[in-house]
């Protein structure tokens, strides 16, 4: 087999045509616990670092780095690699386990592994070209900005920009190793490597800021290294993650690590099959995903684009604070579930699209579709339960949390409350789009891209209006994002219903995803208690002791909500356990 950690027996039994749900889901959802553990560590480390950064460098520098520099970084990384990553999810490495024994003997990658390696090298070259273009755009635009020209307001701006761009390209060099680890569902290895890289980034940022603070005796807003610190942290992250993947993947591969960076034409011995590096079908699919990733980038980073163009540095600081702290649930829970579900849907439900639409669906295709429906139902209910908790407790406790974080501006509390309303929509959209992108054919992906263009235009126009014309600041941007997510959810719902209808199977029903009435009642009752006590003691709102007591009350009420879930959602809890074990056929949500 390609990996030392995999057993030969498991490889020999792998199907060469359709992967059954149990092995794929077992590897994905059981591995999601490592991704969740990683995100918990990342969020805690980032939370601690950002608190120190705001204290040392000030909120404005934090906003510039989090909005402008992170937009630059995500543009290079996302557009270079996201489309190829999604396309390579559909490559089944197990299908070549017995196809090339000579490669095994010579310690070389198998056919499908080599195809993955060849494709994963493309983002490295694309990222280099994109980095040069983006530097020219940023540099020419910053030349017209008095803020970036002033050494006092933005010291080492150009140098920080260069370091960020170089760091982005260095990070792209990990792609061949990353996609190989994901193809073999090595989530634990991914979590370990990314955890090491995050630790290095935090250490580099804090060390650089402290250097500027103590050696120049500067005030928080005048630390001369405040922008360069973020660039140094990103470079440390990029170098560390490449080094970590090289170190740990070397012990998993049966061939030297340098072969992961050597393109090689795949020679097909079968008559009628052409020799190629990645294959025409994979290349066409990757091109479609690249186009889709361009649109998705505008959808996910549209708020940052608008903020970078129209917002003040203080508004950027508020937005950066809210998006970093408010996104903790999204990073810890939603993102790992989305990654795991994308892997399951790509390996199971996508096989249905390979059949002739004029023929009656095969039994295995219907079985795959039913399993996918069960996964969608379980994930939908999980997102609604989390959404109910975030809507009640997040919105009501946002002002207190902002105050305890030394952000006393009313705009911060309002933006944080709006973000708590936005999070449930983000979670729902995440796994719905994971399904749609995994099962859609190339022609359907083109149609999806067309709709996404329309959603992008609507969102961008509305975001500019609420920020530039209405002056609603970060909260206005978040409300515009909510409309954007709502449109995307509606489209995904229509697509999913049509996809299941083509197979003659009922689509997932919203009624099966709704929490138990007792759970909803407990959430509403908890919210009423919090509002009543806050109104009765409104004169103590700024007291730290009162705020801590309110947090204790929130903990008690939150425990009551969790207890109601435990009492009334036992079928759902059992379904989550079966989903984690890969036993999809017996999942029941009610």
C-alpha cells in the first residue's frame, strides 16, 4: 500500500469503482476529532496572542494586519490551491493499490499518488506568478495612500508586504504533502503539523512585538514593529508547516520525500489510454473548481475587500476583533465538520453522478444517496442546536464579553452580537455547500458559478451601501453577509432537493432537523431570564463583579440547555455516535 500505516489487507479489499460509505466516513468523521482538537488549540493560542497583540500594538495595527495583509495572504493561497484541492478529493488512491507492483518494488509513488503529486505542484507555480502580480497591485495602491506612506502610521509597510507574499509562496510548497495526507485521511498528522506551525507563528509575533516595545520604549499605538511582527509570524508559520509535514510524512511514505516534488508522466499500458501528467478529466474538473474558487473567494473575502477599500483603520480593528473572536465556534466546530463531510460526500455520493442519467439508478447508488441524506440530516440538526445556543447566549452576552476583553465601544458589542446571529447561517451553508460541490457534475458546477456571481454582486453592492452610505460599520457588513449566506442556503436547498428527486429518493426534511420543543423552550426561557435580570440591574452593567455574576448565571442556564438536549435528544446523540463510527445505515435522528 502507499502508506506504511495502512494494512495490506485493507488495501487489497478496496473497491476500484465505488467506495462504500463506511470506510470513508469512518476515516473522515473519526478523524474530525483531531481537527476539532487542533482548532481548539489554534483558537486558544490565537485568542491569547491577539489579546497581547492588541495590548502591545493597538487595535488599529491589528485591524490593518487582519484585514489588508490577511486578504493578500488568503487571495494568494485560496486562488492558487483551493480549486485543485477540491478536485483531488475525487481521486481515489486506493484504486491504484494493485495496479503498479513495479512501482512498489522501485519505491516510487503509485499511479494515482503520482497523479496527485503532479497536480499539487501546479499551485506552487501559480502562487509564484500571482504573488508578483498582487505585490505590484498592493504597492501601487499603497503609494496613493497617505496612511501607508507615513512611517509613523505604518512603519515597515512595504517590507511587511514583501515578507507576507514570500511566506504565502513558502506555505504553498507544502501542497504535495498535504494533499497526500488528506487522500489517505491522515487527520491526526495534519493536526500535529498545523499545531506546531501555529505555535511558531504565535511565538514569532509576540517576540517581535516585545522587541519593538522594550527596545524603543514605545507606546502601544507607536510600536515600530507592529506590522512587521505579523509578517514575521506568518513566515514562521509557513516555514514550520513545511518542515513539519516533511518530517512526519517521511515516516508515512514508502518512497523518498523528494519524489513528492518531482513531476512524472504517467505511462498507461492499457490500449486506448493516453499518457499524461494529471489526466484530461481531472484537469477539466480542476479548471472548473478553480473558477468556482475565484467566485467563492469573493463571497468569503468580500467583507475584507469592502473593509480594506472603504473602512477606517478603527473600523478595521473592530471588524478584526469580532471576526477573530466571534469565529471561534466556526473554527472549532463548523470547519472540521465541513472538512469531514466534504471527504465523505466526495467518496460516496459523488459516485452516483458517474451513471447514465437515462438509466434507472442502481441499488448501490441509492444506498450511497440514502447514506448521504442521513449525514445531511444529522449535520443539519447539529447546526440548528448549536445555532439556538449561539443565538440566545451569544447575542445577550456579547456586550459583557467585549467589556471583559477591554473593548468598551458600543460598536464592538453590537458587531459581536450580529456575528452570533451570522454563525448559524455560516454553519448551515458550510456543510450544504460541501455536499453540493462534492456531487455536482462539471456542467452543474458551471451553473452554480453563475448563481454565485449573482450573489456576489448583490452582496458587494449591499456591503458598500451599508458601510459607505449608511455608516453602519462592522455590524452592517455582518448583516450583509447574513443576506449572502441566506441566498446561498436557499440555492443549496433547491439543488439538493433536485438531486435526490432524480434518484427517486426523498430529500432531507427540515422537520427532521428541528430541535425538540423542550430544548427550544429551555433556550427561550434562559434568554428571558437573562434579559429580565439585565433590565432589573441595568445600573450595574459596567460593574466587573456584576458581569462575572452574569457569566456564572449564563453557565448555569447553559448547563440546563445541555441537560435538556441530553434528555430529549437521545436518538440524535446515538446518531452522532454511529456517524462517528461509520455506521451510516442505522442512523436515526428522531
